[in-house]
């Protein structure tokens, strides 16, 4: 099995309805799909790969070698070599992360490689535009005004847009640690430029883990918890994970289009059947900042209790 691959070439032409239907289906199940001919310059994507590889080598590699996951794995390997039984390492991931978002201090950008900041900012600009185009399509697919989801996430301000540059270096014992533990994403819509050579990303589909196949120049899209809430559950946030590998330093550049921390999130009224007493929204109304506080503590746990925690005591329901 493979996740859907959607060709965006004629999204503004004769194929628009068919492409929109494929996007709707991808959002419904499995909540992951890949885009090709999405409009992002291939030369820019090549440059992103180059500068991220250089940035890791110059600034991040030694930090990762000294990190807690590496030390924990080395300790486990040494204990096993002495004849001891060792358990799989819990509560940590085989991942190096560099974050980029509007609140980053100017001094947090690395000075080397020199074109890293320029390249990543250009990439973020193009990814942001593609994300907003997708959100307009998603809004229309839900039967809403095309700007509905964007406005809901802006919360009278602007959405939070962050980019996470991750590397998953070669792991000597992939059986003892996870690349990233299974989770759903807290935010709205996530666009991922992933390594086109080194695999590892998997999504849970109908109880089975399936590979998100590496595909050159594609952009992977997945739905987050907030899109699930706004759609009143029509689009479910997708469980996914990263498997570490022995060979290759896997690159992942994920951009998160999330609500403003000031945004009040709730199911769109048009998606709630107000004529039937029992058909009310399963999702409460809450401040996104409050949701993030719960998510930071429960990221790798079931998502339903996170939504439950957002309810007032008089609104508590059983899942």
C-alpha cells in the first residue's frame, strides 16, 4: 500500500474538480498524501537539501553525537555486549532538530553555510503560499467559504507558521530506539519536504503502518488536530512515526501552519447539525494556547483526552 499521490498541475484548469476530490479523499483517509507539480521550484528544493546537509555537518553533527539519545543507545549496546538483557529505549527519539519560525531571534540563524538563511526563507515563503492554497481548497471541500479555515486559524491576528529541519542520522541499532514515536500533530496543516532516498516515515491506516514512499520533488501533506476539530471530525489527524535506519542521514523539512496562540478553535457551525439534538459537535471550543499546553505533556498519547481536557466541567463527555 502507498499513500495517494496527487498531481496539482491543472488545479486552476479543467481538472480542478477532480484534483479537489482527490485532496478531500486524502484528508479523510489516511490523512496523508503527496503532491507533485505543486509549483515549488525544483531548483530551490535541491538547494534546500544541500544547505541543510551542510548546516548539519557544520553545526549539528557533533551536538547530536553528544546528545542524550546517542549516549543512551551506546550505554545499552555496551550493556548488551556484557551479556545483559536490555529493553528498548523509551521517551526519547533518534532525531536532531533545528527550528525556524517568526519568533526566532536573528542571532539564532547559523552563520554557516552563508546561504542557509536565504534559502530556507525562500523555501518557507513558497511553502506558505502552497499551504494557504490548500487550505482554501480544503475549506471549499468542507462546504465552507474558501477563506474560512485560514481566518479561523488567524484568530484575528495571523497563523503560527513554523518549520522544523530534522535529521535522522544512521542508527547502529534501530531495534532499540525510535526515530520519532507515534503521534498526531497538534496544529492545522503540515507540509513536509522529505528525503527522496532514505525512507522511514510511516502513517497508520486502518490499523496498519504503511510507508510514505520517498518521491523526488514531492511535498507530503498531513492533517493535524486543529483541522480535525474545525472539520468536526470529517478530517482526522493522522498518526505517524519515523523508523530509524542503519544507512543514510534522513532529511525532513516539515512546515506547520497552526492557529495563532490567541485563536479560539471550534468546529465550523456549518458542519454541526443543529436540527438534531444528539448531533452536536464532538469538539469543544478552546484557546489554541491552552491546547498546546496539554499537547506538550501528552504528545505521544491518545488524542481524544486532549480534546476532552479542553471542555468545561459541565461539558465533559465520554469517549
